[in-house]
C-alpha cells in the first residue's frame, strides 16, 4: 500500500506540472540529485552532478562523489587506555559531454559519454601494550584506484521551466587496479617489526550495459 501511494503521488505530481515545461538553453547551469521513489530510501544522494549547456543542444557534465568516515574506539589493558581508529576516504569524478536532440516540448533526449575516475583510501591505526609502559602503534593503509569509460543515453523531462526529471542508461567498462598497502610500526626498538609496502595481487575488469536504478531530479541554478 505504501508503494502504491508513492507511485500515485508521483504520477499526480507529473500531471500537475507538465503543462509548464520548458527545456534547457545556452548558458544554463544545472545541479542534480537522485530520487528512488520505489526504494527503501526515497531520497538517496549517491553523487551530485552539474551540467553546463554551451548551447541548447550541447552540455558538459561533471559528477562528483566525496565521502568518508572515521570510527575511533578505546580499550583497556591493565591500567593503560589504548586507542584504535578506522577511517576511509573516497573520491569519484565523472566528467563527460552530452548531445541533446529535439524531442518534444518537455522531453529532451540525449546521448553522450563520460569518464570514471575513482580513488579510495582506508586507514587502520591501533595501539597495543608493549613491554611494561610502552605502547606500540600499528598503522595499516590501503589505496586503490579505478578507471572507466561509459557511453550513455538518457532523457530529461521538464515539469517546470527550471525543474526536470531524468533517466539514464549506458554501456561501458570499469577497471579497478590492484592497489597498494603499507604497514608501519611506531616502535623502532623492536627489530622483529619491519615496515612494509606492497602492491596488491589482483585487479578486476568489468564491461557491459549499465543503468541508474533511480530517477534524476535536477534544477537550474541559472
């Protein structure tokens, strides 16, 4: 029932505002987020995308995801408090270009292409009791990169002169590198602990069709 009500409200929203559509023009700048009306999280932002229209037919686009986390924790060993911290950082850039076609008064179909550039890093830092009063700190770092290319097709449907909904699908490839990892010990008095730097021993290469399982909700900044 909840899903049916969501679909009904969404359909009424389209009907109410579709009479006022007006497509993009030269020098328009748009910003988008993703809307998943049928998912468990109706409003879910996986990335932000900006587009700049050099004409009413051509647009340059840039999708960006920037995020991370930091999770500290403490433990007690004897009378000593020890700290551990796990953190991560992710950056994804997706520059591209779109070629729009005539479509209809409210619908603007397009084709295009984009690159996929990704960087991910994670760090694990932990303290352990060493000897009587010494604390050894062990730091593990991992870094991975990815590269891809995607040919795409989509459409924007303008529900007002400044707001539109969109869908998109594509075909491309994504290569994820082997990455690098390092382990550092902050206790130089222990000769058995040696710092290490290693390159990963596996990578992946995926290709084929892909699509966005959500609806893009965008608006004009100018």
